[in-house]
C-alpha cells in the first residue's frame, strides 16, 4: 500500500481498508494544525491507486466500506474523483460506503448533480472539519472560509442526500471571543442538517502558529474549566437532531451517542457538574500529554 507520512483516519469509521487518493492538505494553513506541515498536497498517481486496490482486492475482497485519505481527498474535482470511485467498485464490488474527511471548501467545486452521482458511487458519509461558525474565529484561525460558505456547501450536501459530520473546536477562539464562538457556531450548525456533531478540545501543539502566539501573549488560551463552560454554552444553544460526540473526558459520564436533543438536558447537566466538581488538574495533565491530534 502507498501511504505518505503519518496516516490520520477517523477512528469512528471502520478503520480498514484505507485508500490514499491524495496526499497532504490543500489548505495547510490552519493555525492550530501541523498534521500535514511537511507533506505538499497532490493527487496520488492513478497507478498507485490501482496497485493499492489490487492489493486490497486480494486481502479483503468482500470489503463493504472504505475510507479515503488524506486530509481532504474530496478537494479533487468530480472529473478526477469519478474514475477513482468507479475503480474502487471494479476491484471491490461489495463496497457500500465510501467515507472521507474533507474541508467545507472542497464541496464548492461540485454541483448538486455531481454530488448526487458521488453518492450513487458510494460516497454516503463525509466529515467536515468546520471548527467554528463564527466569522471572527474562522478568520482568527485562518480557516479559509466563512459562515456563509458553511451554510451554502452544507445545503448542497443536504440536497444531494450525502450525510455529513460537523466539528466544533472547543477553545480555539481564545478567552476574549469564547462566547461568540460557542453561540454563533451553534447558530450556524442549527441551520444545517448534520448527522453528527463532534467536539474536540484545542490542544496547543509545538510548531503551531497558535502556540507561538500564546507565547507572545497574542492568544489567550482557555483553562480546562473555561473549555467546559464554552462546550456547555455550545450544547445549550445546539438544536440539531443529530448524534453527538465529545472528546472531553468527563468522569463517569458518557456524553457520546445518538439523539442529541433527547439527551441534551443530561449532557448539559453533566457538563455543569464537571465544571463544579471535575478533576480539572487531571484534564489539564491529559491535554499536556497529547503529542498530536
Ligand atoms: S485542520 Fe484540516 S484543513 Fe486545516 S490545515 Fe489541518 S488538515 Fe488542513
């Protein structure tokens, strides 16, 4: 198999088989991310993709799912993607679900008709690393799009019937803008139809511009308690009828699951308890020990 650099894949999807059809990230400029810092974006050569599919066909001919790599494989135009999707079915005829993480901007170069064809070819579920629905925050972290773009592209996915995840990056706006980040993100997410909302907490990794800014006093990171308060505010304002995942380690409570609205009160109450009684030092220790996203 051809894999370039470190392989990042969504752990909530079947983690095998994986197929690298692009390398790196087209954007590579988010201020909190170093995942593909040294990997320039390019499409994998079609020969590599075919060789990998032949290998997968030998070792897992009955595969029903496959996850496309790398950061944003759907950045490819429909004309480039279609032959790859057709080739997947040629070598793995039982494939039903093709998953991919991708950027909001990657949907822009596709029409709704093209998205519908992609769905027919198996692209049924994608994950959008949205991070925020607040324009100030999106500019602050150099995300490369605004709230209006999120709405426009997600509505195209709704029309095409492709399921999508939306992520909220807890803490990424810093202290001064935390409230707007939480409330405005929930407002934008509420106007979309995500099948799942996922929340992760910001960790300032070495090599990221945001860590440098924090060192110079230009970015004011949240404490663990403030992160939980921001997450609670986001959850209180979220009205999407979707599944909900959080990477926060809340002692004794599982906040992850389906039917967010039915569980919303319990989730908010659990966050509230954690804010008041949680082991915040332990949370900070866990975050300090993280080495990568
Ligand atoms: S967060 Fe995603 S879009 Fe941003 S630089 Fe990293 S991989 Fe690329």
